């Protein structure tokens, strides 16, 4: 332990960061430490700053912050008072999300989204839920989130789960296992009230299934009257090439959870979007969920500025993410012995023969910031910001791959 007065709870009590590096400013795709050294951010600030450290984004948000601060109106209690900004943001979120979503609820994080989604399902069914979830998925670090996160099964065993009736199923890794899973769901799905779905397992190393498989899962859930929650905290806001992963699909989920890229990581914020069918089923049902910060005007304002940017520049972002995916796959072809998975601007590179934490540190010392995963295999996760120069991305990938091969 050092002399810091704050601690973090990341598996154990700690008071130092993974890299012990202090950053003092950011610009475009780089973070700068106190010595002036710059680092290429290939982790998008732990997947939050998808749009990069762009002048346009930060000037827009700063202008709105200044407007509120000049009025000394940074906070309102959304449960007690009205505000046009609430109406504007919610309208913009629903306009962006589409996919049969009718209303949204403001939250502070992806973890809170999971708690709220579980409460919504509990209110609809009025009983203890039978929940279906996926091994190696991640839905947050609150009790409800840990209950349905397959990546946290060991933690659940030690701490106890808020939702005890959770069945975890394996994420299919090929067409044969997809077909087997669909057969199992056809037989067993009626037993479950709710299916928590992370369409790409980001924290497990960008695990990907076919769009057809996800479509069939949603179709079966509709047929069997099982509510579906789509966790798009990592995959949303063009990360997989479309505005949402749900845009790739014919069938639509009942609930969509959003955070991270929703306001480019500027302040804590998230949103849970619900379909008309969910709203009808909630009518007259008791449900309680409240945080005094859910309507924080600075958080709402930053999300509104960023959502408006997405609505204005969607086609350009879709095109750029497509180019990022093409560039990544072009470089990876030069290293045929390295296993990787890529969709949109999400990349995982398997690293079996090296200490993943040491490799992460080596790359940091070279001025490249990546993240890592260690379940079910070990590797690096790379989520470049959308405004990255493609030549810079290629050069960085070659450095990374040469360190691995």
C-alpha cells in the first residue's frame, strides 16, 4: 500500500492502478503523461471514448456545460421537476436507437442498467425470475450484474447471488454448436422468463456468433414469450459497424441497455430502452428504481451533445468503422499463425505463450495502450477510436503482432 487515500476493489483491496501511469491531457487519439510522452489509445478509454479526443465533441459539450453552469443549474431531481433537456435527450435517444424501442430511462452506468432491467422483468412477472444467461458474458459489477455475468461465476459462488435462478449456457463457437444451442432452446426456453444477451462477448475476447444465430434466438424468445435484454453497452454506437448490433437483425429485443459510448465517457451516464410491449406489461405494476443522479443535468447534457453528433454523422461513422475492420483484417492476414476475432472496431488477439500483463506493460512502454482478457483464453483487446488514422493503426498493429509472434 502507498500513501493514497483512495482504494479500488478489483478482486482485492488495491490502491494503485494497473500501469501506475498518470495522464495529464488528451488529444485526437493520444493520451499524454506528465513527462510529455504520448500514448496511442487503442482501448478507447476502456471502450468509452469511441469518438476519440475530438475538438468538435469536447467544444460542443463544454459549451453546453458552460451554459448550465452560468445558470448555476448543474443538477435537478428528475423525479420532482421537469426539464426540456430531459425531453430532448430522450427523444434523441429513441430516434437513434429505433428497433421498436418506445421509451428510455436514464441511469448512471452499464452496471446500473442490468439492475434496472432485472427489476423491470421482476415487476412484469411478479415472481422470482428464472433467468437464462451466457457463460463468459459480462453485465456489470453490482449484485444483479454479477448474478447474470457468466464471467463472474466464481465471484457469485463466494458472495451469493441476488438472483439465484440463473442458468448459464455456453456461447457457441461454430455453426454446429449454434445449431445445437438452438435445438436446446427450442426444447427448454419456455422454462425461462428472461434471457440476458450480450451479442458480442467483449470482456471474453470479442467472441462472435453469426447474425443468423442471434436472429433465431430472438425469434424463439418471441415465440416462447421469454423477455430479451440486449446488453449493447460495449457493442452500441457504431462499435460493430451499425448504430447498434440490433440493427443487423430482423427480430428485435424487448429491452436494450446502453452506456459507454453514449456520451464518449465524459460523465457517468447510461440508458435502458424499452419496447411498447414492455410498457404495456408494466402498466399498473409496482416498480421502484431511483438514484438522485439519474437526471444530473451535466450528464444529460453531455449525452445529448454526443447523441446529436451520432445522428448527424451516422453514415460517416459507419463508413469509417468499416474501413477500420478492413484494415485490421488486412494486417492480420500477414500473421496467419495468430488467432484473432474482429467485428467492426472490436478486435481480440489471442496470446497463449506470454504473460499478458507483462505484454500489456511492454506495449505501454512503447506508447501503445491496449486492454486484456483472461477468460476463457488469454489475449489483448483492441478497440480503436473511430477517428484514428488508418496508417497509424496499421503501424501500431504490426508492432503489437511482432511482439506476439
